[in-house]
């Protein structure tokens, strides 16, 4: 039986990790947008697993309490959404170059999708957290995906929940077809990404011109 004495104390490094990572990754987006019409990072979502979810998973993994910290890689989770598949690899490289993140595992489920049709880029990494007791390495999971991949994964996740991980075969087949359509959409969007970026650049330019005009009227 897993037994952790003080959950607030156990979970705080994970909470601090996701808060800091969210701020830093959104900072990268802001830096891109200052000089470019496009950022490889579209949005950042973070979460810390609930106590019940940690207990369930530790039972499934048959972990002793003292093993959870080192062996459960997704207590802290960061999900980065991108517009284009190419952006995913830009973000992967940005993350690997950082001195506050140490990547220990990578899986490219875009080059090699799962049988379900699932596509995403996964990394497990340590975040170098500064605490009042000194530096601490906190294990976390990063998922990087396009908005299209995210829609598919969200829908599939809901169906797994509904069917208790036993999705009927006909629905599974439809999901595989939907995953193929999602992949095709990503490919089509990649082909016209320069046009999309130019449209975004013009939109931002026009909006800032309108704002200048508005201020002039004051
Ligand atoms: P939740 O609620 O999202 O946290 P790994 O390369 O080790 O990260 P692996 O071995 O498949 O990937 O690990 P795991 O634990 O099965 O999957 C990690 C997470 O990836 C999952 O977390 C999902 O978020 C996502 N994922 C993996 N496979 C699928 C899939 O087929 N469909 C969907 N929708 N998501 C998937 P959790 O703990 O399942 O859930």
C-alpha cells in the first residue's frame, strides 16, 4: 500500500515546476511574437496529477512509495500545442538546448504513430528547480503536438473514459480513419504554411495600424 505522509510537501515541487515552465514557455512565445508574426509555440497547458491518480498509477506500476518520485514520470505534465508539424521539431530543439531542462527520454509518435492513431512528441525530463533548501531535479513529462493532433487525442481520450479503455472495434476503426484525416490536414497546412504566416503578419500589421489611428483620435 502506497503511503505518503505529507501530500502538500510531496506535490509542491511539481506545482512549482509546472508554474515556472508555463511562464518560461509562454515567455518564448512572447519573444517570438515580438519579432515574428509566428511563434512555434501556440499554447501551453500544464497539470499536476491528482493524489488519486498517483495512487492508482502507483498500484498499476507496483511502486513502493519511495519509488514514485523517480519512476512516475508524469506527475507533472506540460503540453505544448503548435500550429504546424515543423514547429514541433523547433520546440523539441529549443527544449533540448535549455540549461534548466535535462531530457532523459524521447519518443516520436509522429514519425511512428501508435496503433490507435495517436500522434505526439513525448519527452521525459528533469527540471532544475531552485528551492529554499537548494536545487532539486524534478521529473516531468512534455507532450508536443499540433492543434489537429490535440483534437484527435482529446476525443479519443474521452471515448476511452466512456468505454473504460475498451472502445468497441467499429469506433476504433473510425478513430484510425479520423487520425489519418488529421494527419492529412496537418500535411496540407504545412504545404501552405508560408501563406498562412504571411496572412498572420498582415493581420498583425493592419491591427497595429488601426491601433495607431485610434490613439491619434484621442
Ligand atoms: P493523462 O490523463 O493524459 O495523463 P511515453 O512515450 O512513455 O510517454 P507511453 O509509453 O505510451 O508514452 O506512456 P503512457 O503513460 O501510455 O502515455 C503517456 C501519455 O500520453 C498518456 O497519459 C496520454 O496523455 C498520452 N497518450 C499516450 N497514448 C495515447 C493514446 O493512444 N491516446 C491518447 N488520447 N493519449 C495517449 P495518461 O496517463 O494515459 O493520461
